C-alpha cells in the first residue's frame, strides 16, 4: 500500500490558489507600465503543460502604446511577447495599512522564454484585488519586483507596496524614480469570478 501526502502549499499550487484570484481559463485585459512605458496585453490563469503541471499565470504584451493603433488585448495574442509565471507562495503583509488595503504578496518563478531570457528568474509580486459588483468587473493591481536569478529573496518585495498604495502616481514620470529598481506595474481587468 502506498500513501501519497501533499502539503497544503502543493495542493494550493495545484489548484492555482497561490495566484491572484482569477477565473481559470478566463482572459483578462491588461495594461503594463515598465520604466514609464505603457503597453497593453492579455492575462490568463491556465495550464501550459509545456512548462508546468500546475496552473500558471500567463501574460502577453503587445509592445509600447502607439496612439494610432487600437490595442487588441486578448483578441489576438499572435504578435505578443509571452511571460509565464508559476505562483510559488502567497503571504499576508504585516503592516497595518497594507492589511487594511487588502494587499497580498506572492513569490513567482518566471519561466525562460525564447524572447526574454535564458536563465529562470524569481520575482516578488504585491497585489490588490478589488471587485466592483455594480459593474460586474474585478480589477487586480500588481507590482512586480526586479528579477533575481537562481533564488527568491524576501528583500525583493521592498517598496512594492508604495506603487500600489499610491496608484495616482503610476503615470507621473517624476514619481517613477521612487519605484524600486526594475519594478513594473500591471493592471488586470476582467469579469468577477463566479
């Protein structure tokens, strides 16, 4: 007789519970801001068996915003740059303001892609999920840390809450200098999960 025991984190990872609260296989519209450059794209929590046996958080970015081109978001991801993340752990903040605002932290493993890097990277992600029942939508604001090769370190999370708790500054070029080095902002919008 063989007994297989899974720890709680493994079960949560298998079900996608360590990722932000997104509906499995649902597509979400995304706005990325990195180094002051705005891009549009798409996000999904889905299986990608090429990379992982657990659900992964997938982003596709269209490239810098051009006012003469209408963003396609999730309508066409053929000419986009993919980023694929495995959600490794999720933690609650200890700061009262962060707790009151609903902020959460997670560590992610970023899979290498043919377009971006060769080494796998680890990042910290701070996020806030908000539901707007009157409009039937959910918004997730995320701040990604700079990458770190080979291992995750909690210090990567430092300063990410500043980005999320001061959302009026994300388009202010002068205030971007206060962001942690290499940090990026991701705004995700979709239907409220059932």
